[in-house]
């Protein structure tokens, strides 16, 4: 690039070297999903083509996220600035191991949901835009995982939020509108709080680049304004992550939409909140996290306990699973409260596990509904007789979410309990174990009533099994394939945990020690 | 200048918090509308206020001669305005549809998704 006649040295303002082709992978997830969403939107009336286009783009998304993940594992943190402005001026996309691993997990879950949705979402649902919303939701989710700019993170939160509104009210039923009002109002207040904190943070440090903020908070130490901003962030992302006591939007809304929408929400949305908490409190403001340790620990304990008690009190399995999402968030917050590298690794591992297992559980609930004709534990029954194989699948998922070996929930809990005991947080360790026990009771009860019992309530034990005619639609491969993939992952995480230990461990040390992150953003100048 | 704005912003927040805590959906929506504007003013003030210094660079210089108004908060606010406006529009429609279907705008009476006296799970069989 030629230097203009004014004699300004452009190298001081913009990145002169062309971006490496592999580095373009950082923005590929967002570009692919926006493109796919736009095509699906244009093909709104072509309800046959929409699922195909969407599944194609979601497959590309999985490939892009997978490629990015391998690239990051290989080369360390990857950074790209928009418009080539040097950081901290340009908006940076910065992918570290944590972000890339979560983006990959999220994209797999989204592909599974896209395939499942081909059966679960009827023509009118497609016409009202299930697939565009799903793709744009993924734009927001991947963007949030990969961005390196805190205002940009806010924008991605809003992108995923508005898409989730569209998915939530897809059927326009009374229940959905009721749930959506509460979901929408509380989530908008949460993102506004996020914006308030970001505005104040900008006022304090004059920068929005995360790597830049990470340096400046470490230089300034914990000051009064920083502590207030940290508390505001905790409230904002606590609301997004469904932490007690600001989680009432979740049980009010997650059981109302189509089951595949619930599955996507339960898998992805709250985990983005947890991810943002990790970014803010581990990478950006470690001093504030230390000051708030007791508060976060109390919130974690209350979230676990209220979540699992809520699950024990539910008859509707969708609402029951919604409360299980909440108690899982509590476990992840426990890792944040402890804050050591091991504990943060436990949180990341738990987040990956939770994304997969919660989506799979909701998908299984959809199959239970089509087999047994109801979501109520009082009306379900005899599913074991109808399909012993599916009963086994559900049992694996139940063990996975309860944290029983050898399935996916076991290892993150082991790491978290170990880290809690090592740092003298006996209460957190005890609560995690108690929650595990109560979770096994809650999901065990679902299995006993819906599968093991001979029929609906009132059926004599050993009596005739007369299931309502199974919905023929749900015997198709499009339902079993995604569930099978997620089930395989649940087993894989449990049986072969070693690579996941390493990934989450490396991700956590990248957050706790920001040197690699900062170097990748600012180049050799630091 | 910043102090005056801070007081104004505080007033905006007070009004919006008061409205959001109401039971009527319409009031909650008004509260959210004011909350959005309060945040915009907050970002604006966070960027520090500089009056009457346009960012014009004289022909002989390559950088502005004195500190000019900060353009970044304006860009942030522009983004935030667009987002809050579109969300507000969506919320208005959602609230209207909810009112049509549920026949109430009282948040306490919206109990379709979580019915009062829901049956407890079975204890045994």
C-alpha cells in the first residue's frame, strides 16, 4: 500500500500484512450463518428447500468451527481485526481455546437441532421462519464465543436474543405468548444492564478491546468504580445464565415452544451467559472475582439447590428439564467462585457437557411425547414396553445429567469437587454432590414413571399396555440421527475424557493467564 | 457538564426502575423505553463531553490541532438506539398479542404457562 503524500506512516494505524487464509476462519462462523439465514429467509415460502439449505449451512458451520478449533489448538490464540485497524481501535475477533471449543460444541448441537427440526417443525413453523431464526441464533452464539471486543459481545447477545424471541413465539399459542412476555422483558433488562456496565467500563478505561481491558484492570487494581462495574456485570450475566435469584424467566418460558426450540435454548443460551461470566471475571477482572468470591459461591449454591428442588416438584418433564438446566448453571458458577485454573477447567468441561446433554434430553422428551402422547409424568407410562432401546437411551442421558460414571457429567463434577476441596470450599463441594444425588432422583423418577411403569396413572401393575398410536413422523431417521450423535458424545465424554481434560485445562489456563491472549491481539509490541 | 448529565441519567434510571417494577405490561414497556434512553445518555457521558470542537483537520496538518468530540460513544449509541428501537417494537407487538390472547395486561394474572395449583408429580404407583 502506497504511503500518501502527507507522510503518515500507515503501519502505525492499520495492519499492513494481509490476513492469513486460515485466520479468516475466525469470522467464518458468523458469515456462514448470516448467509444461510438470508437464503432461508428469501426461500421463506419454499418449505421443502429451507431445511436442506439450513442443514447444508449448519454442516458448513460445524466444519468451519472444527477447522477453527484445530487451528487454535495448533497455533494458539487467533486474532483478526475488522477493517484492519490496529487493536485496540478496530473491532477484534479473537478466538482462544475456550471460545473455539464452545463454538464447535454449539455448532454440533445446532446441526442436530436443524435435522431434528426437519421433522418437529411443521410447514407453518417453517413459513414463520424457524430455520432463518436458528441460523441467526447461531450467528449470535458463535459471534459471542469468538469476539474480542466487549461492545461487539453485546451486539451478538442482542442478535441471539432477537432470534430466540422469534423461535419462542413460533406457534403463536397462548402459553407461548405468556412465556415469551416474561422471557423477553427480563432478558432485555439483562442485556441493558450489560450495556450499562460496558458504558461505564468504557468511561473508566477508554477502551472496549478485551485484551486491552485485561491489561488495564491488572494495572489499576481493584478500584471502587471497577468493583461497581463488576457487580453490574455479575447481575447482567447472572440473569442471562439463569442464576438464582434472577432466573425466573427460564422456568416460565422454556417449556412453551416447540420441543426442538426448547432443546436449542436449553443447550445454548444460558451457556453463553456462563461463558461471558468467565470472560469478564477470569480474563478481564480477576481482582473483582476475588473480591466477589463469597457472593458468587452463595449464588452458585442457591442456584443448584433451588434448581434441583424445582426439578423435583415438576410433573411436566419439559419444566423438569428446565430446572435441571438451572441446577447445572449452579455447578458452573461454583467453578467461577473457586477461580483456580482447575476449577475454571471444570466449568468449561461442564459447559460442554451441559450443552450436549440438555439438548439431547429435550429431544428425548419430544420422542417421549410422540410415543406416550403427553409430557406429564402422570399420563406417561409403558414406554419401556414400547421401545426398550429408547428406554436405554434415556437412561444413559439421565445418568449423564446426574453425573454418574461412565457418562459425560461425571468428570466435570470430579474436577469441580476436587478443586473445591483443594481450596477449602467444602460447602460448594458438598452442594455439588448433593445436587448430583437429587438429580439422579429427579431423572430416575422420570424413567420409573414414564418407562418402567406399565401405563398411565391408575394402570394396574403388570396390566395391559395400550399406548396411543405412536406418531409415525417420529419414527423417522431425522429424529434418531441427531439424538444418536449427541448420545455418542455423552458416552464419549464419559469414557474418553482425557482429550477433553486437556482442552478445558488449556482453555482455562488461557483465561487465567492472559499473556497469550494479549500477545495475540497486540502482536510483538508487548 | 458531566455532573449535570449524571443527575439527569440518574433521574431517567429512577423513573424506568419505578415503571419496570409495575405489574402492568404497558408501564413495564414504557420503563424499558426510558431505560434504553438512560443507557444511551450514560454511554454519551462516559465518552466525556466536548462541545463545539468539530473533528476538522486543517489542510496543512495531518492530525486535529486540539482534542475534538469523541466519535466512539456516538457510534456505540447509534448501534444501541437501533437495537433498543427494534426490541421495543417487537415488545409492543408481543404485549399486544399477549393482551389479545390472555385478556389481561397484568403480569400477575398471566399464569397460562405456569398454572396455579399445578398437579404435583406422582409419589408412587
